[in-house]
C-alpha cells in the first residue's frame, strides 16, 4: 500500500489552527497517483486537505487511466472541468461517461477507476469528506473479482 503524503490532513492549516486561507495553484502540493507506476498515473493538485475534507483536481492525459482501482474512506464528488472521463465501478460493473460540467457521486468505499478514452486531456475537481484514505494510505490494488458486463456488437456495425 502506498504511503499517504505527510501534508494530507494538514494543508493549508494544521487541524487545530484552521483559518480562512488563500491557496493558489502555485503553492498547492502536487502528487502523482500512484508514484510506483507513473505510466498508469494521474497528476493531482491538492487545494485543501484537513481532518474533515480533501479537495483538489487531477488530470488524465488522452488515452490514460490510473491504477490501482481507488477506494476512499469518505464520499467523493467528481466535477469534470474539461473533457470526458469514463468512470468504472468494478464491484457493480457500472460504467458512466461524465463530461465537462457534469458531476458524479462516489459513495464511501465505492471502488472506482477513471479512464480517458478521448484525444483531449480530462481535468476533474474532486472533493472527499470526511477522509480520503485511512492512516495506512491508499489501496495497493483491488482484489475482488471485477464484474464486467458483456458487450454485444450490433449486426452490420
């Protein structure tokens, strides 16, 4: 399991010292999820990560995804700022295309994986509350059987 960065839960203020704080993209912590597999990762900016909320944005390059499947300790909302992201829930086999201006709710502990099947970058704002991951960090994989739905091509196509 990857280790949670030290600033999670403490940016831009420590839990007992929270106050209104201006955060610019220039001073946001950045990370690649997951650093062990940069070829299958997304670029992230953290706007705020407190003891009750984590908010930021991430970017998926054209034709990319992130690994492993992600699971959070809180509810997550994705708001797509640019492009289209295809969300896959391997537990349910559910697939949703979410485009710029649209939102998807990922309930606590809902496994998910995002794909960008387009030729344009996808930029997604995320908000997770109350916790992004437990203290031991993000999952190192998804070990349940992935439910995949069969695709049947229409005749003549």
